[in-house]
């Protein structure tokens, strides 16, 4: 009878009560020659026989070897048969301690990503698995590996359930028939995101006789590369880092601003700040003294007396011919007192008006002194 299965008697109890497991079995089947009556031998097949190794008394880790005992079906007269030979006659095996171990899942991509897209880190659910088996075999296992392959010019995120392979620290498969897993499949997600290079911009507020036509903007860096969902990136054509009021400086300003990235995208460059230079050109300036000082918005119950008699050193800017034509009677400085809550002499910011000239404005910030009292 060829290929009679080898059975370890008491293996389940050995595993459950003592924490041992049988490994490295020298042969899983034997060939058996029996002597008996023709009718009994004719009624038997290899599947009716068992080659039994008794491990019910094992109580230590180590190698062992035992002779095979042949068991017959219960309906066969045991005394009518005898074993002539067994090949092999003995079975060697190893008794190891059964342990459990948690290993992380890792992934490898065997394919190509479409131009303009990048692949991000794998996402696994679960992130790790618990394996159970012989201690000696589990020592070899470093992690579980999922291979994503057969993908060309991938331009979208993929997600599916996958099998895995146990591998050692060098990535070589760990072959085992005794290691068990708490799960047979894991869900693997490989995010594939679009990339886009977008310019860095600055928003301008016209003022001081200057508009965006008079301003030259330099950003360092000029562009950054962002990554995200393709539909999200489609709606992002630039990133503004600041709003600059042209009335606050002359002729050039350089400042550093934080780079704030829109929601749902990432900054591939790692740049966090942008140096911005704004230079005003093509305009003329002159200094003026303003004697027409006034205020508006004084709350009820207060009185105001303007202490300052004039405001000197006011820088006017605009086209050369317009700036030259501005006279003192075209200039007004008006303070807004609508937020006044205390009394005493205070410095109040003023807005400069250049009446009759829409292309000339004041550059900088100015204030006048006003005495506030309760009326």
C-alpha cells in the first residue's frame, strides 16, 4: 500500500495543553506491505490505513525518532493481518515550542506610475498580523510582504484585498507548512496623487499713487510643486502668500512671508517661507506740508480741539506732471474719531486726501495730535 498518511497521535492535546508543535517531519507518508487473507487485503486501500506516531507523552523540546505503528479500520480483524515492512520504518521529527508573534505588513510596487503623478506610502488594513507556529520558524520571519504588480502608467489610487508572503529581513520568503495567521487577506491601498507646479503670487492694494502697473514683484522661490487629488489640483493655479499695500512704502520693500498651502494638498518642496520684494517704478515723489487738518466721527458727549497746526514731511507720489501740479489747497488730512473712548491729548492717524488728482497719493502713515474732552 503506497502513500499511507503519517498521523501524530496526541498532537492536538500536545499543542493545546503543553504548547508544543510538531515540525520537520522526515516523511508524511509510508509504503506498507501487509500479510493476510486475500479477501481482507483486497478490501483495503491506502486511505484505510494509518501510519501512527504516538506523541502523547512528549514533554520537552527537541528532535525525536519513532517507529511507525500501522492502524487498521475498526471493522477489520486485527489478528488477521501482520506488517511485513514499512518504508520508511521510522519517522524523525522535531518538537518545538509554539509561540505567537506580531509582524508588520510592508508593500512593494512592481509597476510604473504615469508622468505627473507620484505614489505615496501603502496603507494596510490591518497594519499587522499575528502569526503562530514553531518558535524556530517564527524567529526567521521579519515581516509580511504584499506585492502590487502588473500596473503600467498608473494614474489613480488603487485599493483591493490581497494575500501576503512571510519574508525574512533580507526579503527572502519563509517557507512553512506549520505557521498559521490570524487573517488570510489584508486590504492594501496605494495612493497615487497628481503633482503640479504653481507660481507664488502676491496681492496688491493700490495706494500712494501706485497701482499694480507700477509694481514689480519678485518671489523667492517663484514656484512650488504641490501634490494631491487631480480634481483638487485642477482648481489651484497659484498660491498667494501676502497682500501688500502700495501706499505703505517707497520705492521698494522686501519681506518674508509664511507659505500657507491650500487644504487637501501637500507641499512637495518642503519650503515654508517666501521672500517677497515689491519695487515701485515710473513715479515721482515730493514732500508737502498740509495745513488743512480736520476730523470726522466724533462721538456724542465729546469735544475735540486739534493741537497740531500743520502736518509736514508728507510724501506724495504719482506721475511726474501730476505730482508737480499738486498745490497746498489740494491737500487735506482727516482724522477718524469714531473709536474715541477716553479724554486727553492723543495722536490720531489721519488719511491724506489729494483733491483733484486721482493718480497722486500719500506714501506712509501720518498722525496729528488732538485734545479730547467730554462736552
